[in-house]
C-alpha cells in the first residue's frame, strides 16, 4: 500500500487518558470522557489524537507496564468504549495513534508468568541471567527508574533485566518469537482501524551481545550498550516490511539521547524504518540528560536544538514538534513564566508551531496548565519521582529534595485536566484518582472559552494559521540572532512567500530587531500576543508573526 505521508499536514493532540476526563464518575479518566470531548479536541484544529497506553496494566508506571497488548483496560471502558472513540474520531476527520510499548512488559503479563516458570515457548521471551553469586549482579547497568537494572526472581532462580521499573521486565527481541508477537500486535490494531503508533523507547530494543559492564558512563550505566543496539534497524525493517508497509499508517519513534545525524538512520525518507522521531534535545534547555539534573534555563540551548533539527533534517526527513508531553514538567513553568503565564504560553506556542514538521499539543498545554507543587512527597504517584525522592540527594533537607521534585517530576503533567472552576476542576463527579492542581479555579477550559484573549483561542488561531499558509508546510527555515539569550527569531520562505516569527524570552522590554531584508511595511502582522505592538520594543514574552504574501 502507498504511504501518503498524510501526517505532514497534521497537528496532533496527546491524551494521557487517566487524567483527561472521567465519564463514569469513578474518579479515573476514561474513554467515555474522551468521547464527550471529541468536539472540543477537534475545535482546536487538530487532525489526530495520540493516546498514551490504554491497555490492561497493573499501573506501576501508569500504563507503560502492559499486561495485555490486545485489549483495552476495563477502567477505561474496554473495547466497546475504544471502538466508539475510534469511530467518533474518524467521523470528525481525526486520526488515532496508539502507544506501542514493546521494549518491556508488565511482570504480570502472561508471557512473563510463563517465562519465569520456564514454560515453552516463553522461556526466552525475556532477558534472564544466572546468579553470579557473592552478592554480585549480572552486570553494572542502571535502571532508568529504580536503582540497578537487575532483579532476582525467586521462582525461576535467575535475574531478569529491567531498564525501567522493577515490574517492567525487558523483552528479548533477539528471540524471533517475540518479534512475531510484536507483528501480531501491530496488525491487530491496524486491522481495527488505528492509524499508527508512537513507539516507546524503541531505540532500546536491541542489547549488545554479552551485556558487557559499562565502565565509561558515570550515570545511566549501560545505555551505550542498548540505545541504538546492534540489531535495532534490522528488527525495525522487519516490522516495516512485514506489517507497516501494508497500511497507510504513521510511526513515531521515541528516542532518548539522539542527535539529528543518528535520527536519520531511523527516519530518513529514503532508507529509514519509521516516519518521525521524538527527540529529547528540545527538553534539555534547563537540564542535563534528564529533568532531574536541573540547570538554569538557556535559550541558546533551546534554539540550538530547534535549529539543528530543522537544518539537518531538511530535505531528508520530517520533524516532530513538541514542547510538552506526559514525560516532562509543564513548559510554562520551565521555559516561560508563571507570572506572565498567558503571554509566555502564547510566545512558546509560536516558537514551535511555525517550524517545519508535525506539531503535537499535550492536554492542558492549550490552556496554560502549570507545574504542581505538593507539600507532601507522599502525594506523588510516579514511580520515577518516588524513587528519586527516596534515594537521591539524601544529605539535603526534605524541603530541598521536595523542591527538586517540583522542578523535575513528570507528575506535574499528569494532574487532572482542568475543565472548569467547579469542584475537582470538572474532571470528575467522584473522588479524583490524583491531586488536582490548586490553580484550577483560575486556569480551566471554561474560563478560557469565555475569554477572547485566552491562550486557548491563541492556539486555535495559530493552528489555523499554520494550516492556511503553504510556507509553513513547505518553506525553508533560517534562524537569526543565534547568540541572543533573550530573543528567538526565525524565518520561513517558499516560492516568494515569507514568514517571520519573533519571540522574546525576557521578563523585561527588549529592543525590537528585524533582520535585514524584511520590510515590515509590506508585511501583514498575522498573529501577536499584545494588542498594541510598537515599532521599537518587544514587551515581556512578546511574540509576533509577520507574513509576506507572494
């Protein structure tokens, strides 16, 4: 089947289901709640929805520990609710992509239960190693979430590898039977009508033979032996040739610690195995490697990430654009300003929405939700956050350790969606499964709908504008003022049509600087976040988008 690359004209909305909308009053977000809000989602101008995992799961990692790949969790409404949402989305002209999590499963998956008992053919579905004895582990690799990457299983009498939580054992993708299972999963959902997959840490699925010790990296020991492992492209080509090529679908790779050059190995339009990539460099403007290694925000780092991916993928591959998802704190609290919440939220939207690529908007981003700051660390739900608080920086005061969680925790992106100023932010009529951010009376969809100058309406205007202007889809990209620590300026150009985007990352007024060759007297100001922009100054977090027609 021909791949039409329909995703190049799309804007996606990411739903983290347990916190989006509760439709049955049990306190947990579900697909009945999503169905209620399909018209709202479509009103943003988006063309598709990415669902974080909806599968049955014990919930140790909020659904990324899957116990059944071919079903929908009953708490989300089961398969009946999913089919209703899938049909409802398609009727509204929206695509649906699912999360595919095949680096690991839950330890409650039937495959693992049989593997630990050495029941064929599941014995080698996972990565097992004998006990080396003398208190040693099979190697010195670190887990990304909880200490070391090995846990001893009493029933089997061996250690299993888990690159994430203890209850997330890694699959042995070198086993052809495991790869057959992955192909069955892909085909099952594509045959149902799903339009593609976001593939979780897919660059981790092939491990270096022999699983050697890592004596080079001081943190994340082992990552150089499993990120971009020896057979990863071979296995992805297999999935593509045997399943994906037979459907007009889209695949999106999640790839930690990847450069644009390395990305081309995966997403080159000539030789790649996937369509787009979620890179992490744009999320490292205030941290090193991980949100938990926090640093001061650097606009130069952010701009370098943006521009590097724009330039190096040009004509070779297609960018995925984002500033928020379920794995990172809220972007206004990181790169913008809570004091100038709406103004900086609009500026950040313009900063990425007019780049070349396919944008993703995360639930709550469009109304400017901000970081959550609980006073009690026990209120955190995320397995990574809880481990970080309990096991790192133990010489610091509890207050200082808690502030680190405020800066870094993924749970800030996972508090319930704020629909109204009513009880529980209109998320549920029951008791919410998780804490609601206390600012919901001010920040919510209902209030934003009533305010013509809201961030929500700005997102609608910006998305409509990028779709209306061919230069956004086709144009070249050029950055100006690259060394500035306060302004981000970039231009797009295509067949005589031009776009200039100005973004101030300053809480103070800064001089207006227009690059040479751009005559504002011949341009139309098509989008701005201040009603009265002047000819000399950019106000705090001001953004302007100028357009020159052909």
